C-alpha cells in the first residue's frame, strides 16, 4: 500500500489486524507530501510512480491508502496494473450507505478530496437519494502529525470544522482522510452519539480480505510482517509512525528515486 506520507498507517493498522498472516509493504512518499494541495495531474503522476515501485517488489494486491490519490488516480491504476487495486473511498462509501437511516451523510477530508467529489459520487452511485454534505478540514493533518490530537487546539478546530454538520441533520459521518482516525474520539464527542463515524481504514481492510479470498490468494498460515519505505527522512517517519501504530517501526528504508513515469505512461 502507499500514501503521500504517514496517514495511511491507520489503514495499514486495520489491514494488519484483520490479516495477521499477510506481509505488508508500505510506501510513504514523504518527500512530496502533502498531496491534498496538488493538482490532479501531479497526484496521478506520483501515484503511478509509487505503484510501480511496489509492483517491482512482487506484490499481489495494491491498496491506495490515501484518499486524495484514490479520488484522483484509482481508475488509471486499475487500467495500468496487472493486479487488483483497491482504494479507501468505495469501501467507506459503501459502509456509509448501509449505515445511514435518514439518508443524510457527511464527509470530511482534505481540500483535494472534497473538491473531487469522489465520496459524493461513490455514495450516490449506491443510493442516489442520499444527501451528502462535505467539508474540508485542512488543519487536522498537521495537528495529528505534530502529536496534538489530545491538545485543546484539536477540540477547538473540530468544533469549528464540524459546527455546520450539527445543523445539517446527518446521522453518518465519513472520515475521508487517513489521518482523521487519530482524532476519532474528539470527532465523536463533537458530533454526539447520534452520529455514526465511518472509519474508511476498517472498511478497506474488509475489502482487501474479500479480494484476497475471492482471488484465491489469501495467505492463511504463518506470521505476517511489515516493511516500510519512505522518500525522505526515515527517522521522522519512525517517530511519527510509531505513534500511529503504537509500536516501534523496526525497518524503514529510504527510497532515493520514484521516477518511473516514462515506463508507466507508455504501457
């Protein structure tokens, strides 16, 4: 799986919990983070490069553990790669549709994810009668990466960002950014117990398991593990990533170059 940086580790954590016998390779494109403020063309280029790097490692399934990348590049990666490719958006949308009772769903994410309307389209493909209310929460990412998820600033920003949802009548809220599960408790407190919170990482893990089972490639024995690759500062990734996974990251490898675009764009 790959992400623009560290947030995708919340997806990895769920996949690892559900599939403990699988070996997971994680690439964080930390040299070029964030993706949320970049153009669709640039995000797609980065996603193609990350995908081929992992493909050269012999992976059997690719997970785009980044909402922005999934929103903008899932289609082209499915066409380009000879293996199953999953994103985090469709599983999250599916869960939101199955959960809402009043057909009012909220979505929070980066500016690029919200601007793409990917969740709204995915939800409405499943049920055109659902009303979707979306809001970007750009400061949630730096709050999490700075380790301020328990600080008062996190609650203040959550209340500011989510105030409009309290008036919208939604009964389900999709956390459309992989960083946001770190703030799930605060988001839940602000929204109240009457609103269900959809963790897209958990739903993506279920989709990965279903894909492996249906394709007959699920590893059912042995003990899995994780390898981590980054395009900048392994030390910083270890520090922040360790907080995300609540355990030390033992093997983090620096990747100097992801420039595979010529090969991918010509195939």
